[in-house]
C-alpha cells in the first residue's frame, strides 16, 4: 500500500507528519486517520518529541472526508464508523500540535486543522465546512470548534452556506494565527514548534491545558485552575533551572522534571 502519511523526526524535539494522498487531495479516509492516530500515539510516548506539526501539500491540506467511503455506509455503518475513535484520539493528543495549512482545507480537513493548538496558513489556504452541499453536516467537531474560533455569526454562515473563506479572513476572524507565503508555511510552523519544544515540558503542558480550559470555564474557575497550575510548577526542577539560568544570564537546560 502506498504511503498515506509521511513522518519525519523528531528533530530538535519536533516531529513532522505530512498527509500524502495527492490523488485524492489528502481526503481523510479511514486508513489515513488510522495511521495518523498511531503516529500520534508514538509521538505522545516518545520523550524526545515535544511538539508535532501536521501538514499536507501546497495544493491541499485536506479537501475533506473520503466521500466514496462515506457513501458506502448506511445508518448502522455510520454508528459503527471506526473514524469516530480516530477523531477522539486526535482530539486528546496531549502535546503541542501545530497545523500548517496550504490550499484546500475543507470539511474534515478543516476539522483536523482546528484540532491544532496553532494554525499557520499559506495565503492560498481556503477554509470551509461544505458538508451542507451534500445534504449532511459537519460531524468531527466542525460546528463546535469553528464557532469557538470565529464566533457564531461567521461559523453559522460557513456551515449553512458551505462557502469557504480565504486565509486573510481566517486570520481576521481568529481561526489562524499567521499567514505567510505557501512555500514558507511548513518552515514557519516548524520554527514555532521548535521554539515551544525548547521550553520546559511541564510548564508547556500546564499552560496549554489552562488556555484550552478557558473555553469551557467561567473566568473565576479558569483563574483558579491557572493559579493551581502555576503553584504546581514551583515544585519542578525546570522552574529552578529556568530562574537560575535567567539570574546567571545563560540558556536554560530543561529536563521535564
């Protein structure tokens, strides 16, 4: 079977995963999602991997789910769809995840991109949830993550019309953090991931969780969680190392302890 996902690294603490179904514009079929889930399992278990970047090609990050595969499933088939477990695995990945998006980023592709903690987009990127055009709707987080990223009005427009938005509008709406030339997208994502990988792993983990929880907590609860996490870090070797390195004007050497 041809490779459907390419894995490189880790290099400087970062693993790069590249979706590789060019004949299908990287449509997310069960086999691809299965391999991606296993790669994330391996990255999570590897102490040398501190961040992951997922990308596609310059033409398409991922143009959606595999429609032929979806059409073959009836109601029972959808209820037993193994992709549900793969999406759940992607969502619970515990290390920083950056998605580098060029070209088409539609349907399941947009949902995959939104699982990233940070989205870097090429200026040719097109984000959309076009499922409504097929008489269906997003089913892997599109209605939930999109509204949290861009607000209810734009999310409603994108979901109900199926019309995509370009990279600059995605930036203005808060869906992506940066826009760059397509040929620079992956390198920029890798540079950000390497910066994150150079920090104290425990601090990164707790800070990431605190930011994620801000969506689901009221302000008072979020502040309590933040303070609790901040206090926990006082017991780590990395905190002592970071403070000592700052005081002695040297580069810290974090160990994740």
